[in-house]
C-alpha cells in the first residue's frame, strides 16, 4: 500500500506545479501503447484515455455506438472521426480536475489531432509531448497474432485484418506525426526490447520534458 517510489512522488509534485501535463503515446497497432500506458499513468498520476478501450467498452455493453464501431474495427478500419472525438470530449469533461492526460491511440487522423488541439485550448492547456513507439512490421504482426490467441479480440486473430490496420496506420495516422513535428513536440522512441527497457526510455524522455 505504501510502496510508492520517491521518483514518482517528485514528479507528481512537479506535475502539480505545472498544473497540467498532457502526453500522447503514438505508434502503430501492437507497438505497446496500451502496455506502456498502464505503467506511465501509474508513475505520473495521469488519466489514461485510450480510444481503443473506450470503443471496446461500448462494444461489450452493446450500445448503438459500440455496434456501429464494431463494423469498422472488425475490418481493420478506423472508426469515424466524429464518433471518436465525441468520446474524448465527454471523457475530458468527466475528469475536470485531472493533473494531466495520457492519450493512447488518439489522435489517429489529422482531423482528430486538430479537434484535440481545440478541445485542450478551451481548457487552457495543450499537448506537452508526443512519444512515438517505433517497431518493425513483422514484430508488430507477431505480437498481435500472439495477443489474438488469448484476448478474444476479433481484430487480432486474422493476419489480413492486421495488415489492413498497418496500411491504414501508414496512410491515415502517420500524417499526424507531421502535425506535431511542426511544433517540435514529437519524439521517436525505440519500441523494441523488453517492456521494462521501453518503459525506462519513455520515462527518461518524460522526465527531461518535466525538468
Ligand atoms: P487500439 O486499442 O488503440 O489498439 P492497438 O493499436 O491494437 O494496440 P497497442 O499499440 O495499444 O498495443 P498493446 O500495448 O496492446 O486500437 C484498436 C482498434 O480500435 C483500431 O484498429 C481502430 O479500429 C479502433 N480505434 C482506436 N482508436 C481509434 C481512433 N482514435 N480513431 C479511429 N479508430 C480508432 O500491445 C500489443 C501486444 O504486444 C500485446 O499482446 C502486448 O502484450 C505485446 N507487447 C507489448 N509490448 C511488448 C514488448 N516490448 N515485447 C513483446 N510484446 C509486447
């Protein structure tokens, strides 16, 4: 219960000082965004907003939004921008007192990135840093097929759907990187190696930004 390390305490203090720290974890499907987000939110006390998780929750609750989203996700396509932006807007409203957000899997299109800029501007804040996990395609496919064996996720079991997701990423999501490169907020991080190695690369980049 009291097992919190001093580094975390120090940075949580720093986050309070700076009022808000918003981070985007960027990268292709299977690059480890979800895996690393779980560790980062614990370390830095941020609110984790994963559009993938929010959509899967809607699917498992069989809401109209979930049923609509499933049609796109099962084919490896992106869910329409207005649906995802609406979800993020209401999640931001639910966490008005957050010291910062970690966006995982969002934004995935330039339209989503521009909408996020506007939403954060209304809250008098902005994105501090975009950390992009880089992993080669064959490793991504291997990881996702492996996860598909146990996750029950229909988008992870079929290699054609996985390849479609990678194509969609290359065509629709990589331009998002240019959006953030313009404002010098973008940093590529090697996403290959052990989960702990990658976590320490990401933490090092965040700590530098917080100093
Ligand atoms: P997401 O839920 O965002 O998931 P992801 O991109 O598939 O995976 P992630 O990168 O988080 O990988 P993970 O850590 O889990 O998207 C799913 C779908 O939702 C999209 O295709 C799209 O249809 C829809 N969607 C989501 N957001 C959207 C948006 N903004 N707009 C439109 N549509 C949207 O890691 C994967 C696997 O690798 C795991 O099994 C993990 O254990 C393993 N792994 C992680 N790190 C590893 C390491 N270092 N070494 C070995 N294995 C590792």
